[in-house]
């Protein structure tokens, strides 16, 4: 089952990539104790860990939401034909993502909103597609919701050192600037209400403009948290950052705050990269959290 319904919102999971990311647990989530991985290996394998290769397993996926008559995409993956010299795994991909999206009942022209939870290469790639020698918006009728804080931070013209890396410069050139120049972006600040069921709020730390999409409909709740956590051991070790967090102190504080709210309200947490069932409900366990149940999606 790749589709569930929460209140008045249909959610479909479209997976662009699932497998090893060629990074060890100690490299991927360096703050997480090795013992935590070992103690939980019985359920981390095979969905989240390949112990023989000592490599983490992740998904790159897009959440398709249908809410109040609109079709909404949450994150757009890596994309095809993108030049990513810093990240061999994502360099010049050629996948059937648009075919998979079509099989989920979504044509590019059907999409009303695209939400980029933050501007990293595996969250913005299908914002655009290559047409001849030009990058053009993949979803011609969509408004692309991007936090102003991330847009400004990752714009190479503003001189932030992180934005000067080749992958970062390229992603802005090929996946962000084309939709902005086409007049299809909405740069929001602090909070953005989408409809009666959905709102975006800033959740900085992983990047300055990282955001969380909150779903509250008919008594059901979910949080699409982007890269607030990458691996499920971060539920168990909420102070453990991934190696990709721009502001480690703020990332820890944000993760604790959001997971605490989710635990206290019975809210489903849906990160961007979890394989398996894609997300979980959590409960408090002392100063940390534990997995109460997995999301009702079928395992991938």
C-alpha cells in the first residue's frame, strides 16, 4: 500500500531511489553511538542498514498529497541529468520518476503546489527537467513554495560558503533559479497556511530555512519533517545530528522540540529518507524517544 488517507488528505508515496547511500553509520550520523546501531540491528536490517557492507540504506521519495481539490508534492528528489560532481550517487541520474508519478495518477500539469522542505540536492531535483539545453519547470502550473531563508542562504550570489560548493551552486542554477525566473516561486517566511488541513512552519537547523509541513485533519495528524532526521536511530538518540546539518546546536533543539510535540499529540512523523514503512509514531522514553508503531505504508 503506497497510499493512505489521513482525515481529508490522501497521501501517496512515490520512491525515486531506495538502497545503499555508500556511507557508514558513523559517517552518516556521527553523533549516534555505535552501540545504538548494534543494539537495534534486529529491526534496522534490512530497511535502514546493510551490516555486511557497513552502509546505511535510505530512500529518496516524494510525498503526493491531495487536499481540498489540489495536488501537492512534498520534495522532488534528485532529478535526471543533474550535474552533481560532489555526490557520485546522484550525478546524472536517469530514472523513471515521472512514469512512477503518472502511475500514481499525477501528470506534471496536474500539480498545483510543490513544497521544497529545504534546498538540498535530493529535495529539489525534479523541480525542473531538461528541455534541449535549458532547464524548465517540470510542473508548469505549480507554485513552488520555498522558504525565503533557504532561498537566500543557498543563492550563490549571497556568498555563504556552503552555497559555493559545486553541488550547491549547480542545484541553485538548474533546480531553483529556473522556477524563480519563471515566476512560479512563492518565498514564504515564518509560517505559511496552505489550506484548512496543511501549513508550513520553519524548523531551522539542518539548513537555515528547513521547514515542516503539518497536517491536521479530521482528528488525524502528521508531520512531514524533511531532513530533520535521516535514520531511525535519531528517534532513539534525538541529539544525534547527521553529517549534513548546517547548525548542529539548532538542529538538535529543533529535533527535540518537534519530536516532543509529535509524541505528546500522537502525530505520525514522516521524514524524507526513511525506507521501510516511511515513518513512525513515537513516544517519550525518558529524555529520548521510542518507536511506538510504524506508518501504515507498505514496506519498500
